[in-house]
């Protein structure tokens, strides 16, 4: 099944991807490889989430933020490629989790994004990944993701 069909069946409405906040691009392409700049979750009910996992937020909330950041990456992909069906393989996902010093569930947080990529892209959404705990992230965001994707053309 195509990724565009899956996303419709999942009831996901992609928003317009947020613009870069400084002197960089959302996407850099090199041949059939697309490098996606870091994205965080969008505001919920008009409020941008700010804070740390293990203090302001639970693991489950972190999963939701990771999923929301992955939706931002998917919106960037559709904008760049014209169709999500042009994705051949999600190659790599890297996550940064703004967490307290004693937080230990970084990988569980990133599952929110990894699971979404598999839901949308099927086997082509299974990727390598790494997750890093951070003392702080830009704007106080709880999660930031970046990805590398291989395209069909």
C-alpha cells in the first residue's frame, strides 16, 4: 500500500511544515538522499511544549511529542518530494530528548516517532536510530528529531 494511502487511512492531516528559524534549509538533497533538519513538536492548543522529560513531562507525553515532531518531518518530506510515495527508505532517525539527569527512558520516547514511520511507510519506515539525552534544547522543546531518507528519484 502506498504511503499516501496509509496516511489517509490513519486519518492524519499534515500541516504545512514550519519554516527554518535561521540561515539553513529544512531539506538538503544529495542524489537520492534527503537530509532533514531538526524539527520539534508543533504547539498544542496554541501552546508550544517546553520542559524536560522526567520533570514536566512523562514518558507517554514524550512519545506524543516525538510522534508530533515526526509528523513535522513527514510534512517536510511531502513538501520536498511532492508525494510520500517517493520515499524508498527511512534510513536514519536521530532524536534529542530534553531530560532530567536521572531520566532513563529516552528510547521509549523515540518509539513515538519510530512507530509512526512504520505506520506510514511500512517496512520502508524501519530505520537505524540513535537517541541522545540533552541538558537543554532550543526554545526549551522537550524533543527534537532529524532524519535521513532515501528517495526513489
